């Protein structure tokens, strides 16, 4: 069990670092730096967080806070993830209200879009690394991207159409792994 203060400070660091998305920083801090989790455990926790209603990273924060510090650890993790960034956002909002018309501020904000795109790409690569190398998941990823990203079909329809096939493919693969000599 970790001390609630250590959990709070760790998640506060993640929250402060991760404006626009904390997934990249959470993985970096918890897996690479603190080594509280393996890559596989992080991906499994993130997947579990997506199954529970609510934002997946916050669900993961509660689960990990509880894992490392019980109920108090869960509260410390959520407080660390929320409170320091909230204070920063309020301060930035006040500054933006006064300085948003300056060309230098507008140029800086436009330039930050490239940083965010790079962080998202780096995180996608890092999250894909521990996954098994099989064709089926990549095929479903490509089909989902084509349907939603290129054809602009509603996500719920694309997921509804692809889900039965993805479940069947996973079921078939799990069955072949259980059979001896398969």
C-alpha cells in the first residue's frame, strides 16, 4: 500500500502534465518512471476503464488509486488528477480573457496543435506495443477508421455492424489457442 500523499502527488503530476489528455502522461509516469504497472497491466486497466460508464482515464485513476491505497488512495488519485489542473485552467482562463487578442498568443495556440498531434501518435504507438501481433484487430481498426473517419458514418452504427464479427473472430482465436496442437 502506498501513502495517500504519494498517490495524490503522482496523479497531480499526471494531471498537470496532461492538458488535453492525460493518457500519455499517465502511462509514462506509472509504467516507465514509477514502474507501478507493466505495459500489459496498463492496457488492461485502460480497457477495463472503457467498459465502465464515464471517462476511461478517470475510471482507471479510481481503480489504480484503490489498488495502491484502498478507498483513501482512490480519493487521493482523483483529487490529484482534478484539483491542480482545475486551478491551472481557472488561472489560464483569466489570462486568456485579457490577452487572447494578441497575435503572439494566437500563434502559440495554433502551434500547440502539432504538439498534441505528436503526443497522441506517440501514445498510440506505445499502447499498441504490448498488444499481440495479429491481423484481425488491425483489420477492425482500419474498417472502423474508414467508416467513421473517412465516410463519416455514425460511430454507433459502425460499432454495431463490426462488433459481432470482432467478437466472433476473438472467440474463434481463443478457441484455437485452447486446443492442444492448434
